[in-house]
């Protein structure tokens, strides 16, 4: 099934949308910034090419997983994508639509990541209590990191030297090139359900089941507590310069200051919301101090913290925003909802 929905905002002139079968679980752009992929609860991956961004009918659908596709990330190859599913498969979808199974697990592949720079390239996949660190081809497992409980989130630091994983009672920080398999344990009792690392490596922050955040200052392990949310924080995003941590979990966009001694002892800034609807996803622009926010009523906004100027990206959507991401060059913004709406906006001319 595929249908259309009339949306208002920036998407009217500079984007397109489509409604497909299944909850949209994640979205990401390829490393060459030319493609954007959305994963669905039906196991499909929908890929839009930048040259046809405003023609939603041209977006291709690939049946990659038998059961829900749970995560997507840009491949180490510039043109393709990596996906994980509840069928236990780690897959590669290349630019020609060819699907390659890189790994098979008895557990769901809930989180997939890649890292590429001039010195190293890695693929990471989390399944159950384990995280596999693979080489750039994805076919060779370099290391397997074991955790005390199921891994709820993974992220590389900005230089790819460390991989962080959240789990019950804290987080583990692994060195990707170390010969020993001993992590740095960051402990705090409770269930940790998501993770983010400061761009300059100054802090690691997790979202908690208890409607708050917990952080650690990495220089000395000092604990940072950030609380006051009415519901669970499902989405975290640092600004590129490391000044702000944007989060979901309230009817505004909550912004914690990571400068001037913050966030310890400093209240967060609250950016405008969507008329009382809960913020469900946040994503900072990869270069500019602009945050994108998605809400439970399907609204997507772009907000500039310094001025609190708001640019409506999409109004009148269906269902809570469940996926939101910029391309690495900041020229595309994609989003998806729990009701199967996918949208993509060209920001290059904005």
C-alpha cells in the first residue's frame, strides 16, 4: 500500500512525502549524501535518491528483512546502507539494490553503526548482550564486546577510537584498537535506554527508564544528573560544537548547556514546541547550531537556539515522529512516523 498525505511547511516546496506499510523505525543518509533510507516494521527499506527527492513515487522499496527492520546506518561504502532486523540478520543494501547478509544472530540486531575516516573504518552491530565490531567490509568480526545485560544503545566517539554502549546499571566504553577487551565501566544503578557522546569527548550521557538523564564527565568520571522530564527520553543529540545537548521527553525541546560549567547546577533551556504535543525525536544539524525536532502530532520543526526562530518543516502529519535525521552535509532532512509516513526535505536551497 502507498498513499499520499497533504503536508504544510517547508516540505511543500522543497520536499515530498509518502505513506507506506508499517511503523518507521529509523532513517539515515548515505555517506555520499545522495541517498536517504527509511526502515519499516514490515522489514522494508525505502530509498530515495537526492536527484529525485521531490518525486516520492520514484522512491524504491526493498524487502530486506523477514520481520521488522530495526535500524539503519550509512555503509562504510559511500553509496549504500547497513540494516539490522529482528530476524537476527545484519545486511548491506548497495546502490544497485543488491542485498548481502553480513551476519546472522539468534538475537535481534537492534543497533547498527559505522565509522569512517582516513585511518580506520568500522561497522558495529548490537544484538542482545553483545556488540560485534567488524572491519570495513562487514564480513570480518574484529572483536566481540560482552555486556552484563542487553545493550540498549551504541555510539562511536568523534575519532572512532572508542565505542560506547548503554545497558542496565550504566555504560561501557570500549577502545576499538586496544589489544585487551577490558572496557571502562561507568556505573549508575537503573535501566539505561539510550546513549550519546560529547563531540569533543568531554562527557557521556545516557537516557534512563526513570524519566531522566545520567551523565559522566569522562576526564574524572564525575556523575551528572539531569532530571525533571514528564516522560522517558527516547532521543538525544549533541550540537556539533558540543555546546548543547538536545533531548525529547517533554512538550518543549529541552536543551542542556555543556559550557560555562554546565550542565551541573544549571537549568536547561526550553525551545518552542508544537502546541503541547510531546517531543519524540531530536537531531542537531551536523554543522550549524540548528536543531530539528519531531513531535507526537507529526509536526517537524527546525529551531535556532540562539534566536528561538522556528521554521516549520512539516505540519499536518499522521502519528508520532519515530525517526529523524540529517544527511552528513546538512542538505537533507528525513523523518518518519509510527503510522508509516515518510518525508524528505531538500535544505540546500533553504
